[in-house]
C-alpha cells in the first residue's frame, strides 16, 4: 500500500499575500494542484494533505478532491506536521510505504518519485541533490563508508557540515509502520525548537534500517516557492520546460521564451505558434495550424490548416479545417466556425455556428445565431439577441447576403439566398431569394445653413 502525505500548512510570510501559499499559481493552477496531480499518477491508496494557515480556503479549493485533510495547529515543524497525518494513513502489509511531499514544491515529476520508491526497497529513501551553493538546506552527512548517517539542518550545522554540498530536498519515502515509531521518538531540542522530520534518518540508522537515496532528473523539480520572486522564477522555468517538450514534438515556437501554457496543449504536425501566445485549459491544434502573435486560446479546438491571426481571443470555441480567424477577433463559448469560414477583425461570435465558407470579415457581433454555408455578413452587422431578460436565436440560411450596418432583431429567420440591404433593421422573417430592406426616405433640405457660434 502507498500513502502520500503533502505538507501544505505553511504561512508563506514572504509572499506578502492573504492567499495561502499553496494556492498561488504556477502555469495557471495552484501549486498544490500540481503536487496532487503528480501524487495521483502514482496510484496511491491514500493522500493526506496537512493544512494550517488558511486551512478553510485550501480545503474549499479542493473539496471535490479524493484526499483527506489533517490540521496542523500550531505549526511546530515538519515532523510535527507529518504526525498530524498519521491517523489517516492506511496499512495492509509489511511493504507499506509512505511518501512525503510538499505543497510549495510543485514541479517534482512522477518518474522521479517512482525512482525514489524503487530505491527505497524495504527501508528509507531520501531525495537528495548536489548544489554549488547549499546555503539554507539540510546537509546529508555520510559515514566513513559513504552511507547516509543523518541530516543536519543548516542552522544546526557546524562549519565542516556546512561545507557539504549534498542536500536534503525534504522529499522522502519510508515504511509506514516504522515512520510511526520514529516520529514518536523525535524531540524539539534544536535551534528552532521544532520537530524535524529529518531526525528520523538518524533513528533509522540506529535501528539498522538501510537509508537509500535518489536524485531528480532535473534540478528544477525540487525548487520551492517562498516569495514572489521565486514564484516568478519557477513559472519561467516551467514554461521553458513545456516549450522544450513541444519543440521536441515538432511544434515550431517563434520564441520559446515568449510562450505560456496554463493547461494542456495537444498539437498535430507542422503547427506554428508565434510570440506572446497564452494557452489555457485544454487546447487542440490540428495539423498545420498557425497561431499569430499575442493570441489567447482557452478550451479551444482548431481544425487542420486553420489560421488564427494576431491578438485574437478564443474561449470554449472550435473551428473547422481551413478556417481563418482574426486579427482582433473574439470567439466566445459556443462559437463554432465551419471549414474555410472567415471571422475577421473586431468580429465577436457567441453561441453561434458559422457555416462552411461563410464570412464575417469586419466589425460585427453575432450571438445566438445559426448561420448557414456561403453566407456573407457585411460590416457592422449585429444580431439583437437579448431583450434584457431572455435570449433569442437568429437563423440565416445558406447563401444569404447581409448588407452592412444591419440589425437582426431575434427571433428572426433569413431565407436561403436572401439579400438584406445595407442599413436594414430586420424584425420579421426575410423570404428566400428576395431583397429585403428597411430604411428611412432620404431627403435634402434646400437653403439649410449650419448654426454659427453666437458672439
């Protein structure tokens, strides 16, 4: 059986925020969400999150998660935190393992943790790292034979011990029953007056339990966040890693340093992404899709060969093969742009289907509409879909031509092949194949003069 304990009780004083530290985001989701996602990848039998400062907000943010919560109040060190989780752990046999993770160390990868569990065998295993500057970290002290003997915290270390460059990351895996015994034996007689989880290492050595170690594949996996600066640095590191993975898959990024992925991005072959683009939620880009500079796509599906031009926003929408969207277009939830259709500059679609080959190229709002194939929407056209309380639908059938500056007051239908003259306000259905227009009579007033300013 595998238990996972995630320590998430810290205040995060240096964050200078009312938001609990583990709820601050990396790549668009809370740090704790990253750790939980990695934990679930290991198929554990129990996940326990230890909360403290902002406990109610943390629990509310993960109310639907498959985790148990343990309260640490007051906070008296990492060993004390793990003690609070012990009543929630499950045990079944002698091979039970408990993995300890941290809510503010969000980017540790599942494969690194699998390697740690493999290294553990039936004993204790530490995730360690060798740093050029180990200041602030607990040092791994080894005996004459090179075996791990104990961990000494930086504040308690001698000058000789501080010269050690192998450090403790805090992440460890231990036999569950042994962890209970060791925690019952630690005390808080140290420089900080806290119960150190690391003290169990010396106890394991005394009990003859082998202490193994593993190291992460990448140094950024064990970086923690204690300040806004560290958060920003880790954000850029992770964005760079996501960009690297996309490049290896064959995606072209105009500049990997100017790219943000805050969710899941699925790309086909020969996809091009220009600078300054942001991807949120789940986005799929099919083969040959080109995304212009400074676009934002959230929960979007772009069909093969689609071009999204600069400064376009797409949310909860899709486009068929060969569509062209933007620049400066906005597709809102429920927008469905058909194959080879065009949505041009300053055009907004909401809950609207635009059929194959149809075009809305300029300055239009199309909401709650079903628009057929090969329809031309003139500049300045709007569907008046809202009466202040209720929404109504506009239907424009295949081959219709909508003149510029037209208002379609829903519910209304434009028949197949119909034409609406420029400036029309349509309040009744327009028959198929005919010209429909409504405009006031043009007139000129003889002798009229502009008013002049009075002295």
